[in-house]
C-alpha cells in the first residue's frame, strides 16, 4: 500500500490534471501528471507493452487517427492495463521519499482499492459528451497535433467525425457510471465552480485541511 500517494482518476475533461498540479504546488508535493508513465516509454519492451509501444514506434501518425472506433477503443483498453503496470513501478520508486505524491492516474479503481490508503482516492467526472465536443478546445500540444493531422486528411470532416466517434466509444456512459458507483468520493465538473473552490473541496476529501462542509 502506498503511504504518500493521493490518486485522482475519472473521465476526460473533468479537471484531473489541473487539480493534481494545484495540489502538488500548494502542498510541496511531487506531481505525477497526465501521462507521467511516458518517462519509462523509451525502455519498454514491445512484447510486454505492445499498446504503449504502438505510439512510440509509429512511423506515420496519420495511421493513428485513421483507426476505426472499435480499434481505437481496444487500443485504449490495452494502454490502460499496461499503464497501470508502469505507474505502479514508478510510484514504488517515489513513495519512499517521504513527500506527498499527487497522481493523475490510469490505475483502475479495483487496483486502487488494494494499493491506496483510505481517503487517498478521488474520482472526477465530466459528462461523457464534453470530451467529444471539447477535446480539441484544450491547448494541450498533443491534442492540437492530432487536430492538425486530421486537417491534413483528404476529407478533414470525415476524419474529425471518425475520431469523435472514437472518443465517444472510450468516454461512454457505462464508463462514467462505473466510476460513479466505485465507492470513492466523486467531484463532478461544474462550470460555475472555480479552480480554487475545486482545490478546497479536494483538500477536504484528502484530509489536507481542516474539515469543512463539502457539497458534491
């Protein structure tokens, strides 16, 4: 069981990355931000981690966006399983340093029940359609890179429609409901709530401040 790690899991566009960064900054912790497992990517064995190595060894990124929704969803499931193995290896190295770890994680809720201390897991949720509608609105370099690739396709509209369906398959209502019923505390995305308010709510859930009323 990890002693110093605080885990944030959930759906896309829920604010996980932003919250993990705010917590790490305020509490002098170590940030394990979005895709922190990529630090290990160069050394991974393709036979053991075929899905993670798919993007590492990809010759033409246009092939990435041309996959069918079924292919994309299967790849994401594989990546999630492989990410968990890599994340656990990284966290074992960091947890003994004595500093708080704030982890934007791919580790499944089933595994988190085994490895996380009570009160050290938070689920953040956004409506599944938000990830589809607003995926390319975010300034993340990797998302803008994918967007540019689609604009280079012979039929950009069809490419965008296909990729949005890929996102819809991954960010499904079923996935949302599974997180919602996980038994862990949940924060739902609220457009009217400020980052500071979300931070305060997370601190209370994690026991990092004096108790205050939390409305979820």
